């Protein structure tokens, strides 16, 4: 069976996490993306779209506009 050589993503990546996952997510994804933007939403549960939809959109819209 042939193995693929792992390579980093060649696209911008946005990682949004909440406590306690946020810092771990950023560390894990750094190995796979050179152009990585990370954001941690404090005072938010694990399901960010349900727990903080306004803050999620406030993070997504400028990042998507910049790309």
C-alpha cells in the first residue's frame, strides 16, 4: 500500500475554538497549515454556532472578506 507524504495546506485556514478546546486546536492545526489564523472565544460552550452565533459571524465575516 502506497503512503502519501503529508504536506501542509496551501490555503488560508481559520481555526475557531472555545474553552478548553481552543488552544489545543490551534496547536494541532499548526502542523498542517502555514497560513493559520486562530481565534478563541471565551465564555462559550463547545458548540460555537449555537452558543455564540453573533461572535462567530463577527469573526468569520472579516476573515472571509480579507481572503
